[in-house]
């Protein structure tokens, strides 16, 4: 049901986005849609651009959640559940997106001209590159990738999912948390794409604070699980998110 719902949302907004692109490109063909003065006010060129941004944003969000599930299903099927879609990631995640939608809606209704072309173009580029990075990281890690931090994998020998190993090849040769880096910049990119000013800053700050807690804690568990391998690996790789302190946390 989740996959079908996300797929329908993806398809509807993709088609509408294509139609809007055609409307902008071929005004003579679609001119009758905006022939009246009222129509031109309600669906101005600025609002038409914002509608396209909303469609692109929805496609990006649906793509993210679909890939979270299907990449996990392909590369680590034993851990795949409906929760792998990450739709109900957390209450904070849901609230953050509701705030961003509210900001976008207010701008659409009252300030449609507050839309910086450069900003949403950068956002689209950030989303695409970040999505590729996160999906690549998940696929590279394979059975060692989990949405939930795994504690002391060496102590879970009786668990069917105890095949967790320290991944140091591929993208992990340079970044030790590439999936987090992908998610961090993807979340910021979504707000750049919408053209949101407040939410871009808020998402950057909230995501940073989340990973500032999560990454040191996870590294503490990895130091305990791989006391000989991980220190050397950590010394030659980059976290990828600015100003994240990677001190070891053992509790």
C-alpha cells in the first residue's frame, strides 16, 4: 500500500510537472488556459514556476522513500519491512516537513515573486547528487547497512543478521558515513528546491544537530565492535558533514 501510494503520487506529480514545463515552453499552445485576467492573476508565471517546483519536490521525496525500501529489499532483504520506506521516520521529521509546506503555501498565496531562480536550481542539483550518494552507500554496504544502529555485531552470532562487517571499499574509502552525508544534503536540497528561506536554514540546523548526536554514538559502537580496524579507518576517512565532532561515545 505504501509503495502504491508513493508510486501514484510520483506519477501524478511527474505528469503535472511535464505539463507545466510544456505550458511555460509553448505559451501559444496553452494560451487559452490563461486568457482571462482572473486566470492570469491566480496562475501567474511566478505561481506556475512554484507549482513546477512543488511537483519536482514531490517527485524527489517519493523517489527517496521508494529507494529506501527497494535498495534495502535488494541489498539486505532480511531486514526489509514496511518501516524501510522511512515514511514514518519520526515525529520531528513529519513536523519539519509540515512547517516547510506551510512556508511554501504562504509564499505561493501571498509572495509568489519571492522565488530565487538560482536557489531552486541549486536545490535540484543537490537533491540528485545526494540521492545518488545515499543509494550508492546503501548498495555498497549491502547486508551491513541498517536503518537502526547495530550494537556490538560481533556479539550477535546467533542472529541471522550478524553478517555485519566494516565496509571500507567503494565510496566508504573516502566517507565513513556516506548515507548520512547523502541524507543531510538531500534534506537541505528539498528546501532549496521549494525556494523556502526559513526552512532551508531550519533543516540545515536540525539535520546537523541530529547527526551531531547520532554519528559520535554510532562511531562508539563501531570502535567497540572493531577495536583494531576502526581507529585506522577513521583516521584516513572524512565524516562529510561540516563541524561534526567524532569523539568516541561508549554509552
